C-alpha cells in the first residue's frame, strides 16, 4: 500500500512539474514576443487580447488578414506555447534537440544536411565516422576550401536565433556576408556552445531567383491520427529572406510569409512587416523585385508525399512543423519543430478553418469553450 501511495504521489508530482514547465514556456514565449512588438498600446487596451491568449503582435497580424475572420478560428499564443507542447509530450525532445533528431532520422539521412562537427564550450568536437573530419579551425578552413559554405546552428535554438553562415569563395572568407579572417572565425567559434557545424544547403533556382543570400524555407505543418496512423498536411507557407532578416528568412525578423496552394504548390501573396506593426501584401520581393505570386514550387507533390512518410515514421510526435528547403535534387529538412509557430501560417488562413485541424485539436483538448462555440456557429 505504501509503495502504491508513493508511486501515485510521484506521478502527481511529475504531472505538476510538467504543467509548470508548460506554463513557463508560455510565459517565456509571451514575454519574448511582447518585447519585440513595437508601438504597443496602453496596457488596458492590450488586456482584452491578453485574456484571450494573444500577444500584441499576433492580434495585429490576424486583424490585418486579407479576409476578416472570427478571432475564435485562430489558434492563440497561449494554445501554441502552453497547450500544443502537450500533444507530443515527452517525445517532443526528439524534435527540439537537433542532435537527437539527426540520430533518430538515421534511416532517412538523405533528407538531412550533413553534420561535420559539434561546438562545445567554444571548442570544435569531431564526430565519429564523419568525412571529412573537422576537429579544429584549420580543418574547418580546409572544409570551406572544398565546400565553400557551412552553417553554424544552435542544437536547441529556434526562430533563426544564433544562426551563422561561413563562406569561402575565391579564397575570400565571409561570416554572415561580412568580410572575415582566421582570427574572426576563431573568435566566433570560441563564443559558441552547444552548436553544430553542418552542410549549407544550396536551394533550388526558383528560390535563388527570388532572394539568393538566405536559405528560403517552407514550413509544413503535419498532424497524425494516432489510431489510423494517417498523416494530413494541415497548412504550409513559404518564407523568403530579406536584407532585414539576413542571414535567415524568419518572418518576425523581417522576412516574408507567402501562402502556398496545398494542391498545386503555387505561391500566392506575401505578407511583410512594416514600421509601426502594420502588414503589407506583396506580389514581388521588396529587395530584388522578383515575382513571387504565381511561381510554382518544383516537385511539390513529391515533397508532400515525402513529408507525410517522415511524419508517419515519427509517429511518437503527432504534431510537427517541418522546415525544409527545396533543392534541385529534392528536399532537405532544416529542422522539425515540436511547438511550431503558427502566426505566419495563420496570416493567410486561420488554422481552425481546416476541419482536420479542428478535429485534431479537439481530440487533444486544446480548444477552449469560446472556440468550440465559434466553430459550432461557423458550421
């Protein structure tokens, strides 16, 4: 009896700690997003959408959508940070940690960038059975002589934070498109911890024509029915970097979010932040003037089929936000997200307009009463 009581106490304690961690994740996400918002109104004007679970930035984005929708059709920031992580539960770490993700995806290595080495406490740590071996600054420079570019990424980072691109073309070394030398590279390496040095993906020509300096990624949101093991692509959007967001394409750092027709892979209008928190809708890239709207993503059906196959393989995690780059030979997975950002997806259409997404969130108890009431009215 005592053993059973202790076991029950332990499980209750474990559940309480889990709930606390989810709340802290929500609070941290809220504070981070609020710190980046500009021209915030007075607190009492923000309070109504705080109480509904939205940050200033998300509320502005959704209120400036091209089509007016009931706010109850949007997945809130509270649900994204505090509720959605419960879907993947303890298996979410497989996605959140890039080293673990690379290991579990070993049967599908052809879809991942090659990892050359790790950076721990400012030191390059070579990986076993990698070729070429990267063990110090000199061997990293030799790698750049042959590969021309590598990426430095945080093993647990998100949103493009801490991402660096090192390139060496015609003997000239650059870091994040700025001239550099050996000392600058060594200084950067010694400042990093828990990073990986990996292959820099060369994107397909359609994306290079639009904005070549950044890797322009596609976010594909997949949901999995745990009983049928069937995967559905719930939403997708294409991000494009800009001079403001470089070296990444992150939307909150000034990149573009472009709608994708899920059936054909055709790009639609692009959303861009402007000063004052207002949105601007574009058909062309603001820096290169390249046409975006109407461009078709090559191998789109093949891409969707592959992502569904990989999502079924990772059935431990029913909700995954895949960040991929289309290359001339196929797709490469940049990362998979356990608690994927949905704001730049929902700019184009609220997630809960998708019946599969509604059923999925209902199954996991993510929808609140107000949303359920809105959905009943919407039906």
